[in-house]
C-alpha cells in the first residue's frame, strides 16, 4: 500500500508537470505573439520622414535632440514596460498554473487511486481468507506427522479432513474468481421471464433444500424483466442458498415476485436466525460475515456471495435490500426494471 501511494504521488507530480508545461507553452507563445504585434504597432507611431511634403522639425533645427529620437525613446520605454508586464504575467501564470495543474492531476487520478486501493484491499482480504484454511490444514498434518505411528483409522480421518478442507479451498477460489471476473463477464440483458430464472435457481439448490428438509414455496408471478439469465440465476442461487444454509431444518423458504410501482419485486423470505442490526449495513461487503456465521454454529461460507449478488443486480439497474431482525427471519428484496 505504501509503495502504491509513492507510485501514485510521483505519477501525480508527473501529470501535474505535463499540465503545467502545456499551460506555460500556451502562455509564453501568447506573450511572444502579443509582444511582437504590440511592438510593431508601437513602431508605427514614429512619423514618416515627410508628411504631406512638409519638412520635419529637425530639418529646421539640426541642433539638439530631434523629434525622432524622442519618439524612439518613448517607444523603447513602451516596449520595456510591455516586456516587464508580460514577464510578470508569466511568473504569475507559473505560480497559479502549478496549483491548478496539481489540483487537476489529483482529480484525474482520484478514481484510478480508488480502484487500485480497492484492488489491493481485495488481494489482501483474499489472501487472509485463503491463509486460514491453509493454516488449519498445515497444523493438522503437522500434528499427525509428529506422532510416531498412525493407525489406519487415524490416517483415514486425517485424509478425510484434508479432502474436506481442500474442497472448501476450491469453493473459495472459485468464489474469488467469480468476484474478480464479474466485470469482464458478458452482461448483455434480454427480455426474460422471472419464473424461468427462479426455476433455474431452484434447480441448483433443490438438493441442499431436500437434504436439510427445508420446503420452498414459490409464488412468482408471470412477469418479464430485462436480465442476463445466467448472472441473475447466479445471484438468486446465492440468496436462496443462504436462506437454506442459515434456516433451521424443517422450515420453509418463501420465494415470491410481483410487479409493483412499475418494477419487479422479488422476495426471498426465510425463518432463519435473522441478522443483527449492527451487521445489516455490512452483509453486502466483500468478506463480511456476521459473528454468528463465524461463531460456534459454523455455517460454511466466505462472505463473498452477497457482494457478488449485489454487483450482478446493480448491473441489471436493480437494487437488493434486506429486511431482517435477530430471531425474526430475513427477507431479501430484489428490485428490477420490468421488460
Ligand atoms: P457467506 O458465505 O458467509 O454466507 P454471504 O456474502 O452470502 O457470505 O453473506 C454474508 C453474511 O450475511 C453471512 O455471513 C451471514 O452472516 C449473513 N446472511 C446472509 N444471508 C442470511 C440469511 N438468510 N439469514 C441470516 N444471515 C444471513
């Protein structure tokens, strides 16, 4: 992060330098042209040798300074004054231009800086998440290796644990890839029936719902939205998967959708533990997991799903919100523009 800041600071200075160079080139060129035309105009103030055939003053009075040298002296003074003013103006432009250039360079680089910081934050969060299961794997293997002898069942137990942890790591890396790739994905939208999207998503999660004896009640109205079917299914799978994951067995998850105020409103409600008020503002942040999810109940997950779902839904010009209280279940509400 420190090196990133240093690199950005030097880029800002270089960019500000380029801006200043352009400003000064313009100012100096303008001054040169202005000086040349003005001094040419001043030169034209000397009367020609003879005006309408009348002889000039010094022709009558050859002693003492003539009117020509008087004019020339005045013109030279005028030129000097002009030059001083132009130099002062350019010095002022240099000062003011430096401030303006620096401000403009900062403004140009601010979005890039924000992006780079978000990226570097992502990399450090991701490595942190990867390190935890890797450390657990390393510790269990080291402990087993320290034993002089491993029984067959101990070896099997260790290998089973290793395979489970590796499976989790695989899930984590594909979730990370999903998050990183989402920007590059094809996000073309087309008119799609919401019922089809919900049906696709239910197909994916049906096995885990059955395994946990969680019933699904689907009352999605026949409405069409502008959607990228694959991405929206992926977002909905995350929300349904959470609803099942966090719900106690033998409960019901309700999926409903209707057209309200010219928008499609899709709701996923569960009778799970609910979300504490302090966690609500953060659950859509990358890697955020409410304490109870990390705690003793130990629901598997990495805090990536909702961040990705939110990203997908905003790519659909939609919104995702949650209505939840501890002990009172959760309702995730997705708003999408109608097709
Ligand atoms: P995770 O992999 O932890 O489920 P998500 O990004 O999908 O990551 O969710 C972030 C957090 O939001 C979860 O850790 C959990 O605390 C909370 N959460 C999400 N959905 C629900 C739900 N249906 N019921 C209770 N808590 C939920």
